[in-house]
C-alpha cells in the first residue's frame, strides 16, 4: 500500500511538472509570435501631418 501511495505522489508531481513545461512553452511561443507581429507593423509617424501643411494663416 505504501508503494502505491508513493508512486501516486510521484505521478502527480510529474504531471504538474509536465503541465508547467507545456504552459511555459506556450507562453514563450505566444511572446515570440507577438514580438514578430509587432516588428512587422509599419512604422508610424510620431505626429500626423496636416493636409494643408504645417502653417495655417488664421488672420482675418
């Protein structure tokens, strides 16, 4: 009975280790994918340009 309990305990520990490893690999893959997607985005200008230029005459 003691051996069965010991084996059951080891099996639970192994299952937890495998689950953590799978979760870590999935997280790493998602992080890598997100970084690649961000790198592929077109670079945007810091400030939008005005359609009539940068200086507008507002005098009356």
